[in-house]
C-alpha cells in the first residue's frame, strides 16, 4: 500500500509544487491550507507523514504540531516543517513542539524526498 502524505500550506502554489514533487515519487497526497483543515483531514484520512508550513492563518504550523503531538492517535506521525523562517529561534520552537525535521525554503526536490524517505 502506498504511503499517504498531508501537505499543509496556505499558499496554493506551494501546495501544488510540493504535491507534484511528492506524487511523482509515488506517494498519495492530501492537502490543507491551514492547521484547522489539516486536523480535520487527519481525523478521517490516515496519513503516514505531514509536511507543514510554519506561518499560516487560523492555526499556524506550531499549533498544528502541538495538537498532533497531544493526540495519542497521531503523535507518532513524522512531521517536516518547511518554512521561509530561517532563524534559530523558529527552528528551536518547532523542534520543541515536536517537529521531526526542519527545512528552510527554498528546498530542492532531492532534499525534500531525502527527508521523506528517511522518515518513512
């Protein structure tokens, strides 16, 4: 059975780009535009990995990660934070919240796929 990945980003272009990269490698894709939508998606669709942005409206990536880590059913899902925020403080907050991997945009498809395959 192929693995399913949830991509969470408020930018439609970024969601499409990441979806294309990941789908080309044979993964199934779900998309959400913010943390609230992401939580709704994983409640009804099991996912093997989550790729999320940090800055999003309604519920940002940090709050999303904390919600996932606080839920027994989802707390083991690997989470990759892909963000333009390159500051050490953002990385530290993300990792403390429970992010498995932290990548700073722009990233290459090769780098993203390496992280995915390492975590799956």
